[in-house]
């Protein structure tokens, strides 16, 4: 199936994958890179779609979902990773499964100089906090990478981030 995924279809296929794997809570700070996931979660009567005021609230939401026997995903932009550093210790200390999908900025084709610092720091910061980092650069890699992340998080109890790169989502035009 991953071979038939295109630039236009990967976001919907990703939402279907998350739902097929029992994700019932979508936590997010509004972000154009996650527009399809956010819109579909808002329209789906069988999930809870929770807008956040800041990304670190999402780490606690994901942990709370696990405590309640549910599965959640945190959707955020790369700039939000810096807000989560301290809260990521919660997932390590509590040994909670953690799944986050991060729409990247500050890399391939970026035109906003303010995005580079955090965009370049995302991967080393996550790794320093014990989060396993996977990358999806092309539409054909999204489903495979997120499937692996779901297995790692929910079957092995790991903390996993999938970086949806600017090669995949495209650089914003200003």
C-alpha cells in the first residue's frame, strides 16, 4: 500500500492508519502541516480531538490516555518540541508509551530564518530525552514509518517521534 501513497493522499492514509490502530485521542496545537489530521479528527464522532494551548500539555494528555486505557497521538510542529523538553521526562519516568507526529520547519527549503534554530535542534533534543526518532521524507515512507512507530510505542512501551519533513510536507510560502 505504501507504494500507492502520493503527496495528495498520504495525510488521509495516515489518519486511517492511526484510527485502525486504536488512536482515539488527537492532541494538537493548530498547525497547517497537520491540517488533514486535525480536520478529520474534529469531524470523527468516535475520537476526542483536543486543542492545546501549548505542546507540553499534549505530553500529559498522551500519558493520561494510557492511564485510562486509551491511545493518543500528539500532533505538533517542530518549534513546539522545545516546549516539551521537561515534560518528556514524564514519559521516561512513568514508562508511558508516547507517540508524536512532528511537522518539521527549519530545514529543506525553509524561507523563515526564525524556524532554523529549533528545526535543527529537534532530533538531537528528542534523542537526548530518550525519544526514538523516525523520519518520513517522501509520501511512500509515511505509512511505513508511522506503522513502525505505533508498534514501538504501543507494543514495546517506547517513546517515539515521527518527523514529517519539509521534503514531505513542503516549505511554507511567505
